[in-house]
C-alpha cells in the first residue's frame, strides 16, 4: 500500500517537473484593438477623459471598458473595437487581415509601435472622430517571455522561430518573433485569423520547433 | 548571335518543363457560401426558381448571381452569402471559424457533403426563410486533382498530406485531404481564415512537403 502511494506521489512530482521544464507556450489570441494618445483620447471621449480598467493584461497594459468604431476606405464600420491602456505616444489600430479586407485596407504586418507608412484609418468615439494618415497594422505574431524563459528556450530578444500546433487544424507557423523583457510573462500572441486557421484559442499550448536565428 | 538565341530558347524550354514538373499547387480561397436543394431554393427564391450562373467553377459547379443572408444563435446576420450551383440533395452552409464565432455557432470541420450532426443555421432569401437543424460546417482543407496529377504527386484519393507556404506569414498546414477525380483540376481549397493566416490569396502557390499516408 505504502509502495503504491510512493509511486503515485513520485509520478505526480515527475509530471509537474516535466511540465515546468517542457517547451510548451500558452497562446493568447488578440482581437482587434486600439491604442490611443492623450490627444486622441480627448477628441474621441472628451477633454481629460480617463479610461476605465476592465481587465489587467501583461506588462502593465489593460483592456479598457471603452470601445470605438473603426472605418476604412469602403466606409463600412467595425463596431465595438476595444481600447487598450495605458495611453501611448502614437495611436495604433491592430486588426486582422479578415478585418482589413472587409474595411478595404491593406495594412502591413508589423511589430507593435512600428506604424510608419502603415494604413490610414478613421476612429470614431462618443465625442468625436479622428482620421489617421497612418496607424493601422496587422500585428506580427510574437512570443513574450522573461529573460529567465529565454534561457530555458535558448532564444534571445528579436529571434525569429517557428512554432508547432497540434490538432485537427494543426501545422507550423514560421516567422514568429521573440520578445524578451523583465515585465513579460510567457505567452504567444496571435490574431484571430491565425487562431481560427490553426484551431487555437487562448490558453491552448504551442511548442517551439525550429530556430532560424541568424 | 545564333548561339545566344539557342541558349535563350533552350533556357525557356527548360524553365517551362521544370514548371510543369514542379510540385507546386495553385490555391483557391473559398469565401462563405451555400449549396441548396430544389425544395429549399423554392422556399427561398420562389417556386421552380432557376439560379443564374455568374461564374463557372471546377467540376461543373458555378457561383450563382443569387445571395442569401445567414443567421445563427446570436441572431445577428451575415449578408450577401453566395449561392453555389448546381442544386444538391442536401442543403449545406460553409463558413469560416471567424464567421462561426460572430454567429455564435460551433460547426465541425468537415468534408463537403458530410453534414450529419453539424450546426443548425437559418438561411433567408427574398421569398422565405429556412431554419436547418443541421447543415453548417467549416470546410476541411483539401486539394483537388486529376488521376494524372495524383500520379505526379505520388498521392491517392483520401490521403492526408502537409503543405508548405512561403512568405512573411509562411508555415505548414497539416491534415490536408487529397481528393482525386477525373473532373477536378489541380487546386488547393482553403477558407478565408486559412488564407489570411498564411498570407495567401487565390492563384498563389503552395507545395506538398510531407506525406502521412497510412
């Protein structure tokens, strides 16, 4: 009886260690969203408006209660696009390719913050609207991790790797960017097209399979 | 001068042969669409209505001029969903996972025609509406080819293979079904989620990379 118990406990501990040491990465699916500057928040929601925190996200970011409507070249609207806080020094709209086609836009696939020459887009809030000359991108798929995790995975900031997805819609996503920072927790960020193509949802796991580091 | 000409001609011929013998497969992106029975066409468009051919598709199928509106559990609508002809013996609605989420449905990923136990959906036409208990699926990605092509690719009907996609959003799609028939021309059919995830559009090329035949 005692031997059986020891066996079970040993197995549980072994499984836990193995899980912790595995190269599995949890997925976070990013729906379309908007980052705003103070100036643009004032125009869309009113002077000195303060965003209400709805849900904490990684690295001090949060999903706000507030949503906006976005409009592209076809003049049709996508409604209820979530605003993310805190405020940034550049306003940025992140949409999927599916959204882009529906809006008549052709945004580049970019890392967050890199909006030079990206697509124009109009953002409408309850108090006003702004028409940006640039600012709309499709987010480049990426993995956030801590410096500790980067050692464990044997990758470094800005590395480009590939990721394996299991399941009925499984496969491999190449050109995944590694982003290492003290304030990051381990998570692969993909958009809704990537999630739906590969049969993934937030909380599912993927694995690094190949390392294309230069 | 003659030597130069011979060189150019030889190279052109060699390139043509190499292209013809390559294992490249053109992509066709399927947008959401509906196949109807005679009975359902009558309800939606009127007694003995005849679909108008808009565009010929592979294997005797065609895109019709006619569109319908589809409605799921959330009671929101997706408009302008293309009807495909000719009529079938089962009504079937093919949507993307992105569409499914927006409609509040969870359809299975299935081969066309295999609708047993699939999602319920409502279809609305200019003369009436039908509420199906089953019939809504997400199409399983597949490659149509002739028996001749199947020899060239060394695959057979119903094989499951993997496909390599190049480019900024490149990667590998696994679980791709081979469908061989005399009336098929070579084409890989994917839905809009798969196209947008992998940066593909109709007419782009992919390659078979691995063969999981049992």
